[in-house]
C-alpha cells in the first residue's frame, strides 16, 4: 500500500491538512497471482485495492484538493488506464459554512515482488525470499550494433 501512503503523505504536505484530520485505509483488496520471473526476483502477484482517504473538517479550496490528487495520480500512477482502474470518487458532507468532511475513494494496483534472501521470511519454490522491488537491469549498449540504420535493406 505504498501508493496510498505516498499520496496521503503528499496531501499532508500540500493541502493544508493535519494528521489528526486524515484517516487513510485500504479496503476491499484482492490479490491476483502473476508468477512473473523478473530476472533478479519474482512478481508473485498484484494487489488491487480500494483506498479511502477521509479528511475531517476540511476548510481549504476543494478544487485545489481534487487537483492535488489528480496531479499526484498523473505523475505517480501512470499505469492506471492500462490496469483499467476506476476514476477516483469524491463524497463531501458539509459541516457548516466553513468546513466539510471529504471522502476520496481511489482504486490502486501494486506489484507484490520478492527477491532472494537467505534470511528472508517468505518460503517460495524451496528458497527464502524477502519483500522488495526487483531491480531492473537497463542496457547501456548493444553488442554488434554501430548505431546507424540502413533504410535500403
């Protein structure tokens, strides 16, 4: 639930709200097995869940709050369309002329990845593993290529 934690932290830093005003929880989650070998580790599955962020007594600009969420999702959850995730939902209840309680419901999907570790707590395929993002190797160059293309062939 790293995305939920990161978004909540971002809102605390930017939306003019305090920790005492905010409750963020994951609700109605499901795990989807994938078993993808990623070279230096394995993606055992994907965790898809509904995040709920409740802000009590919000007295700021509601449009700004929504735009903060939309901007964060755009920059930090780029695979939303590919994953078929629902658009965020908002429910606001007015308390008085100055404050409202705001509920943000956001669907997230996060990989569940493990890497080999002899001291790890997870037993899988006869080995010990720990929870971690699997490092990805990026090619710096290609052997046997001179960097030019021949359009005539």
